[in-house]
């Protein structure tokens, strides 16, 4: 099989940035920032970026480039019986893309709704009751929504088309899908900060509450946000870096991608908080009440709070509604096809499988597994799987990556390699981050999350549902990874 390479450095950087920048930059970062001290949160956020985010980005890009392989075979090259860690990483990514496709389906539907503002004056009721037709029965998993299923089919069609020929196709697609959401975001920032009352929302966003820095939860939240927003732990950056020519800069690219991602999160905060300040002004409530309500959390910010704000923009409402959901869809698709590409590259690398066959197999299995998420109970199942994959799946993969490179393979070996390929060198500080700081933070984060889940179920959901969509998947992933490692393929270590 002929080795694939990126058409240019720019196409690689765009693809990696597109993978890193996703829906979480638009709805998760602003809310987490508000929840944990506003402007003061930016301090631990930046600390986390330079002590965990960038070091792990260098680690994944370095190992992918050095081994010239996808995540499983790259880790197989670090030592005997390490291949399973790469399979676990792409496994986490595959589980995430199964429900990510459904969220893309929501975006596809809402793009259509935005042309006539179908959500009306009560966006919350429309989202939960009319669109999702939510039930309180977790076992109601056979009532598939035709419009969500159709949106899912459209989403997966777009994903497969984007990676049809691997790096060659992705390298062209990202020239459209990466700049477009940035342009849309800039439009929203300009509009958001110019709205009446926007200054109140921005003040909440930027005014520091230094007392919050004394809370350990603030620091853990910062590390979690940085780690998850950079697409680390999926095997994506390892696969993408393996498509780089041998004479490619690693350190510079890692810094560019990481800073672009986090800069987008920061910029997006102005659009969100400016618009929420305007909404507070229009409805006569305090900004704190708007941000503290359940509709401003997670999916609600994108599909409830923002549509409510858009409806108040008069003649410009349709324009901003269409722009907003085009932005969400393009943000989502870059992240989604990068996750699929990481899975496809792994199977192609080990089993010499044909790209077309692997792409369609991943799409079919992904759609079948996603059917539960398209039902009346789908919202709850998406929420549980998302929480466990982020809180446990990615965190555990990141922790194990640090331990494997730090204590078995050798940070100095990888540091010397990336320095030999880069315009400026990283020092021993990187070794310290990988061997001590990052694994300590991730280990504490996982331990605290386990403690929370022991004493209470996530969001008060039934324990059986939490186990089925959470713990069972977390336990199954390493088992499946070990089985894949032991299977016979074209390349084995």
C-alpha cells in the first residue's frame, strides 16, 4: 500500500486545527469559564495549555511522525505489547464519533429550521418536546425519529466524502471547512459585542474572581478543557502526523495548532457572552441568571439559548440563524472526519485493508450503534456516553500515554527526535511535564470522578443506564484493544 502524505504543510495544519476546534470551543469553553471564575479561569487555562496541552500535542505528533504509523502501530514501535494503547485511543474516538454524528444531525435539522425560525418563541420546548420528543423512559430506544435518522445519514455521507482518499481529500476539504467557521465566528463576535447590553455579558466573561483560584476544581476543569479540546487521546494527531514528510517541523506545528485552538475558544467567548448579555437585557434578568440556567449548559447553549437570542434579532434573525448553524456544522464535521480517519488509518495500517472498504465499514457500524441516540431517549444516552468518554476514556488514554513514553520508551529519545526535526528545540521542561505534572493532574481527575460516581450517579440517571452506556464501555475498550493487538495483521510487533 502506497504511503499517504499531506499535499502541503498548510493542509496538515488546517486539518489538525479543524480536528482540534469543534463544538466544545463554542459552547463548552464559555460556560466552563463562567462557572469557574470568569476572567480568573483564563489563568489556570493558560497554565494547563503550556503544562499539559502542548506537551501532549508534541508527544502524539512526535510519536506518529517518528514511527510513520497510526496510533496502534506507533505505540507498538515504542516497545513490546504497547500496541493495545493505540487501539484503545482510536476506540475512544470511534465511540465519540457515533454520537457526534447524531449531534451533527441536530445541526443539519436546525440549519433547516433557521430559515423560518421554526423554534418560535419557546426554543426550550421546541428542542425537547417537538424536535427530540424526549421521554423520561430510558428504555424507550425503539422510537427512532425519522428526521434525526435522515440527518444522521446526511452527516455520515459528508464525513465519508471528506476522507474518500485520505490525506489527499482531507487536505482539500479543510481549505473550506476550517476558514468558514472562523469567518462565521468573527461575524458573531462583531455582532455580539455591538448588541445593547452586551457589555454586561462580556464583563462576566472577563472580570476575574481570584478567590476561585483557591478551588482545586477550577484547576482540574482547566486541565480537562485544554486536554479534551485539543483532540488529544483519540489517536487523531498520531495518524495525521504520520502523513507528514520526514523533513517536517514538529514543535512549531504543535504550538500553532494548540494556540489556534485555544485562541478560537477565547474568541468564541466574546460572541457567546455578548449575545447572552443582550438576551439578559432584552428579558430584564441578570446575566448571572441567564448563564446559571440549565438552558445555558452543554447542548442547551447551542440549541436553546442561542436560538432564543437569534429570535430577538428582528430582520437579521434568519441570517444569523443560518450562519450560526452552518458554523456549528462545519466545526463538527472537521472533528468527526478526523476521528473516523484515525480509525480507518489504524485498520489500514495493520491489516492492509482497502480505504474504501474500511470507510464504509466504519460508517455502517457507526450508524447502527448511533440508532439508540436517534430515539426519544437518545438525549440521555448521548449525555451519559459523552460524559464517560471524556471523563474516563480520554483521560485514561492520556495518562497511559504519559506513562508509556515517560517510563518505558524514554522522553529523551522522543525529545531528541522532535528537536532534530524542528526549528526550535524543547528542553527538559517537556520531560517533567510528561513524566510528572500531566499524569498527576489526569490521575487526580480520574480518581475524583470515580469518587463522585461511587456516591452518586451522573446527573441522577438510573444506575443501570449509567453502567450500560458508561462503565460497560470504559471496561470493554481495553479488552477489545488487547484482542485487536493479539490478532494477526500485516504488521505485528
